[in-house]
């Protein structure tokens, strides 16, 4: 696979496409059930989330979820929420191809930067990001919201 023609886009809350992508998503987000994934992505699509994926032999091999937002700190940013390759399809270039696609898309969308967060233990992913020109620029902190917040 050497070009972007194989990249497919999920058009909104398409339950069939989301169901096909879920086995790959579940690797990165094991806390989600299929039902919760569909529910959350429906809300995210309303907020500007987009999804792309690649297939290999009829199965989803890799997927990426992203959004565009403007920040005081960085300007207009294409933020990669999710990027994952199926474990049995790793080291075939799928993650790199999706990342290249998103970097190119950021230029078309007139973004100033591309951002993503990554779990500290994901060393193979970090190697990919560094090889693609990303820099490690900050620590990301989080905490649960007070009880009663929407999920």
C-alpha cells in the first residue's frame, strides 16, 4: 500500500462502519463496549470528530480518529484522538500511512500544527511519531470530573 487511495472515511455515525472498526479500536480503548463506542462516537461526530481507516484482506487493519480545533497556545490544530493498528497487522506501514494522510490533511485544512497524546508505555508508537517529525513537548494531566458529569 503506497498511496492514500485505500483510506476510507467513516461518514458520521455509520453503525456498520463503526462496528467493523471496533475490534481495532478496542485494542486502544479496552474499556469501551461496542455499544458505548457507537454512543460516544455519535456525540463526537456532532462535535467535529472524523474517522479514517485502512483495510487489509477485508478486515480493518488500522484506524485514526481526529478533529480540528483552535487553541490559544497553538492556533488551528488537527488533533489525533485515536491512532491504532491491529496487533496482527503491525509493522506493515499502516499507522505511518494514516499519519502521513493526516499530516497532509492538516495542510489542506490550513492547520498550524498536528497534535496527539500517547500513553507513556507505547514505545513503538513513540518511535513512529518521532520519525514523522513530532516532538515531545509537554506532559498531559487529567483527573475525573466531579460526580454527575456527562460521559
